[in-house]
C-alpha cells in the first residue's frame, strides 16, 4: 500500500519539515517555486544561495526559526528591507530570516506613536503617518527597511530637527540568540536597548519598534540645484551643519539627472543637488526663505523646487535608489574638507566610472548633536558633516571592479578628513574600520554582546565580538 507521504509527494526526510510545521510563515528552500525570487536582494552584486529563506509572519516565527537554526548549527542571516551594503541580506547555506513581509504599522494619533514591524520601509510608514499629520525621520530613500536602518542609527530628511531614527525609538521587541523574546526600553533591559540604538544587528533580531512620531505630515521640501564649483561646496560645508534645526539638507554631487526640473541643456552637468527639508511652521515662508537664503546665495540655482509638500513626496527625489543596483561605498564622519579635497571630489565626479556615481554630503549637528554621547551606541554625534562616496551601477553584467577602483582611489584622498564611519554604509572596509564605526563605544558594545550573544550567532553585520 502507498504511504500517505508518497501519495502526496511529501519528503519525510526533509529537515525543514519541522520548521514548516512550527511557523505561520513560509519556508522557501531551493525546491520551492519562489526560491529564485526570494534569494534576490537589492544589491545586484550579491548572488547567493541560502539553505532556506524563511518568510516570517511575526515575532514567534522569528524566535522559532532562531531556535531551529541553532539546534542544527545552521548560520542565521536576518533580513528586513534587503538593502545591506555589506551584502548580508543573503548568505550561502544560511537560513535567511526574512522579515520583508512583516510590514504591520499601528499608529496611535493621540500619543503620536507608531508600532512598526521591521519589514516596513520608510515610504510604507510615511504615507499612513502623513494621513495623521505625522512623520518619522528615517533615511533618504523610500525602500530601505526600518529594521536595518534603525539598528545603525537612521540619518534622514528631518535629522537636524528630530535627531536620528533611534532618537525617536521608545521601545522594541528583540528575539535573542537563544530564541527568547524580550521587551526593551530605557526601563527594560536598558543595556540592550542602548546597544540596539546604533550598534547594528549584533544583539538580536528586532521584530517591532515603537517610535515617537513628529507633527510633520507636511514639510517644505524639494531640491536646490547649484553648479558644482569649489566655492559652492565650501559654502555648503560651512553652512549646512550650522543652519537652524528646522533645516535638514542632504546633498548629492552628481551628474544632473534628466528630471523635469532640470533644464535640458544642463542635464549631465556635474551639480550639487541640495535636497532640502524645512520642518518649521508651514505658513512661515519667510522663516523658511531666511534659512534657505545662504544656500540660494551660493550661486544662481539651476533649479529650485522647494515648496510645501506632504513629507512622503521627499522620497520621489530619491526613487532611483530603490532600483536594484550595485554600489561601491566609502563613508566618513568629519568636520570639514580641505580645499584640495573639495577639488578632488569635483575632479573625481568629472572622471566618474559611471554616470550614476555620486558623492553625498550631509550637514549634521542640530538635534543629532544634542543627544548625550552615552545615551545610545551611535558614536558620531559631534560630527559636523557626513560624506559618502558612491560608485553605482545598474548593469547586472558589470562586475563593479571599475566603480570599486574609482571609490577607493577617491577615498585615499578623503580618508585623512575622516574621524568616524557610519555602520550602515560600511562594506569590505568593515573589519578594518570597526574601531572608527564604534568610536569610544566598542568596549561597552562588546560587554553587552557577551551578555546577550556570547557565541556571536549574529555576526552578519559590522561585527562586534563578545568580550
Ligand atoms: C539606496 C540606499 C539609501 C540609503 N539611505 C540611507 C539614509 O539616508 N540613511 C541611513 O541611515 N541609511 C541609509 N542607507 C543604509 C541603510 O540604512 C542600510 O543599508 C540598512 O542596513 C538597510 O536596512 P534593510 O533592512 O533595508 O537591509 P537588510 O539587508 O535587510 O538588513 C541589513 C542588516 O541589518 C541588520 N538587520 C536587518 N533587520 C534587522 C532586524 N530586524 N533586527 C536586527 N538587525 C537587523 C542585519 O545585520 C542585516 O544584515 C541606505 C541604503 C541604500 C541601499
């Protein structure tokens, strides 16, 4: 007589059956029709074959999967929005704990808080929050996952007014390396709560975040596009970190894109595209213009689109970043650039390895700098600027070598100005620059790591080894 297992083509020897039976979500192994799609991540440079991608439905699924993997000695790679610059969103032979489908958002307009699952993206949250007149400062690009973004800090469009994403985090649920579920806040497991705010994915898997929202469903936002001269760059570097808190800018030294606001004869010219968010009173256009005047005075703008917009519209300006791409990244926190370094970044852009390369400069300061240095594990509150070199390509046939060489060569000239590195923008330099990324907090992070993950189960990150 044929067994039931044989009649229904059930492989009773499949070690993942116990996982399938234990969770609500889906276990995607190589024989599953979704496997090819599920192993894809945002980076086209990552082409890995995990043992399984576990599409978790909730916290219990994550905890069960951690225990399952650990009992069998299988590596674990947590994934939320799949944008890892380190290439860790997919790992050969590991179990990818995929929280990309955990996209619940629960907004309480009275307390102005939101409970958000890790697969929620910046733009997922921005829309519903704006409907209540609220917003969370996250990152500059809509598709990035709250999970990975938050654990590194989260530096976004309203950072100078409301600080980093972690500065608005009230509590989180964490699945530990033992598969336990812990609630963390300044009152509960405060050491763990300190570490997950800037220490990366080293300490556990966060399955929900409770955030304080800001009353900024609407902002004045847009771009001011300026010619990329040394004087413009110098003026921007001097002003951006010193502006009033209501003005956050993220600037892109780049080839002017074929956007409707760029005059046709300027497309392709190297420009400084200053992305602007003004969070002051919506009807106080005079205050907004006073804050923007020093930027507008740097040169005759090629374009100026700043106007009152729903906050989610800011993500339209960075929509290119949501497409699958390869990126060669070098990043720094610092105070300023020497004149020769300003010349170097402009010259490097003129000789870019790809038309999509860019150098991103952010004015820090404001609310970021006012949070006490020891309140969170983010170590760069005193930086005036953040600069990131990005060699970008979209062709899957491109192996990225020329773009990596371009980024490394420019970096040699910029490195002397660096006194810190953003953990969310580290790449093949992660190991070497770990002390810079966790400047002054590494030993404390290592103690927390020893307490919550002594066997370094969570090591697909800018890895903090246990003390
Ligand atoms: C186009 C683009 C634009 C960006 N812009 C910004 C920006 O403006 N500001 C900014 O701050 N950052 C920015 N980043 C960096 C971004 O924050 C990091 O790449 C981040 O790690 C991505 O998170 P993710 O969830 O999408 O990626 P994933 O690949 O899913 O996660 C990355 C890593 O984060 C950890 N992790 C993920 N989820 C969890 C979780 N739930 N619990 C614990 N650890 C977890 C893991 O170590 C994982 O390997 C940008 C990245 C890209 C690609």
